[in-house]
C-alpha cells in the first residue's frame, strides 16, 4: 500500500484523497529559519513504500516548489521505493518557450529540477501547454478536466463553448464535441504578460448561453473582456469554467463586477471565500482514479 504526503499548498486536497483512496498520510513538519529558509521533516519513514506527494506550486510559487523538492528528497532518504509527485497546478507552465530575448525556458528548468530531485512519476492537471510533457524524461500523466466540466453542463440546452483565445481552441473543441454544442473562439492579441486586446469572434453565439473555457484565471482580465464582448455580440448569458484559479491582484473584484454570471473552478489551488459567483469542484475523485494503480499495486 502507498502512503501520501501533503505539501502545505494542498493539505485539504490530500485529506479528500485519503478518503477516496483509503491510504495513510505521513505527517510533515515544515518550519522556517529567520532568513525564510525551509526546514522539512517527515513524521515517519517510508521504507520500500510507494510515496505520493501532493503539492501545487501556486503562490508563493517558489516556496511551494522548493518545499516539493525537499519533500521528495526526504521521502527518498527515508527509503521510499518510488515517489509519485502529484502537482495539480504546475507553476511556471506559462513559460514554456523563449518568448522574449535572452530569457529562459522556465518550465523546462523546473522539469529538470524535478528530475534531479529523483521524482519517479509526475501527475498533473490541465498543463498550460502539452509540450511541457516533452521536457521530462520520466513518465508524465497530464489529466484533463473535460469530463468534470461535461458533467456539470450536459443538461444545459442552447450552449456555445467559447475559447478566449486561439491557444485554448483544442480544449474548447473537446468540450463542445462531448456536449454536441456550438463552438466559438475569440481573437486575442496579448500586449504584454498581463494585458490583452480582443478584436473579434469566430463563430456564432447570438441567442445562446456561452461558456468560456480556460486552464488558468490569473487577473481575470481576459475572461472579463471576453464576457463583455460576447454579451455585446448577442450572447444570452456567460459562464466560465476554469481549472486553475490563480486569482492574483484584483481578480476577485474584476470578476465580481464583470458580465460573467458564474465561474466554476477546481480546488487544484486551495480556495476560500471566493464570493457568490464562484463554484469550486473537487478534483480528488479524478486524481484518486488515476492513483489507484499506486495505492493498490498488484
């Protein structure tokens, strides 16, 4: 039987996973020195066990990433047979290519660091770019949330699934196909890393209920602009279904005052007090289904 370890970014998710998988949890002690250096200790060893470590590398991304490396090393040094890193939200995934002069490919470096820490298997949810899987030499499982969203939308009539940009078209097409719904995509020009301009819609959404689908909501600017554009072009209503709720800066205020009627997000990043427009769905059953082969090895 496997054992599971919760990183500080994913403690509630791990509690849900323990219930779904019926496996024990190894407690951790995570402290900081005065200079903010992390100190990590496990409550027990894991000799010849498969160890599942769950940690989203969300804000503060660098602290949570370093904590993950230390937890992996601690598990390996305590005798773990193999370490399965479950990173529901993979930080730095938006930096998957050299998009400006003299810059790094940050996602590639994070992949190398995870391999150097001796992770044996990586499980993540809705990677921003599927090409990141190719940055790893170890096995990577990128789980899609299409089925989760499909279950919430399958009984709603007169839908148009909308991608807020060309980059998300594949994701939107899969959902629209499973629902037999209309498909539309918004033409977006990104001016810099946090501002964008929208200049058109490909597809007809007049007289339909629109559902914006994306992997990440950060400041909320893209989705809020998209919702306003859809309403101006004849949409009856706009909802948003997003996997990773980063929600930085004024995101909650932006969404609260936008044309978005409801926003559905997952708990890939721990959430609380999001407001009445938000609905949070639990990814623990989805992860548990993919972790059963480790928790109940033949």
